[in-house]
C-alpha cells in the first residue's frame, strides 16, 4: 500500500493545491495532507483554520469524486522525519514554474540524503493555475479584493466563517 504526504503551509488552500490533491489522491492508496509549521513563514490563517479548510476540501472530494483516501493532519519538524515516523514512502510536491523547481529540487535532494527510502514526486501545475499561489491570494485579501477565482467555495466558506 503506497502512502504519500503532500506537505505545505496551505495559507490558504488554493485551487492549485486542490488540483494537486486530487491528482495525488488518484495516484496513491493513501494521501496524507500535512500542514506543517514552517518557522520561516508568518501565516495569515491559524493552524486550526488551515486544517478546517483542508478537511472541508477533503470531505467534498470524498462525496463528489468518491475519494476516501485523504487524511489531513498537522505536524512539526522535518517533513522527512514525519515520513519516517509514519512509514510514508512518498512526498508529493506541486511545481508551477522554474523557480518552484529550483527550490523544490534542493529540498528533495536534502530529503534524499536524510532518508533514501522517501522519494519525492513532482506534479506539474495545470497551465491555467501557474499564477495561483497562496502569497498572491494573501496579498489580494490584505487589500480586501475578491479571491473567488483562486480558491474554492469550500475554502471561502471557512475563510468567511
């Protein structure tokens, strides 16, 4: 049974994240969405709110496209240590552009050195979602703009609730 972890801060969850979630859930027997505590990032949304966003998204996928293999958890520390502790064989990362590839491949190489038993799988973003990022959504929110083109109604419901 192949288990994958899709780690991130998900501050907030974007349509791009959701696309990666669906694709990864279809590829693996179990997909764990891991909301990490990134010490380099100051989050706009609390950990509880980010978990609620992802749980609502996962629940919707379970109903609509009959995926029942998605679990949402939070964790602290190194992602690869979380994988080792929970017997997770794969880390899933979404890549939008060359800048993502540069940063993500460096992290994947470091993880490979820390634990050769955990592989990183890169999934390319859909072309129409390349410009969607959590930081863009946060900037729009800071200026009281409409983010409905960038996040799902499930995520908007949690943001506004």
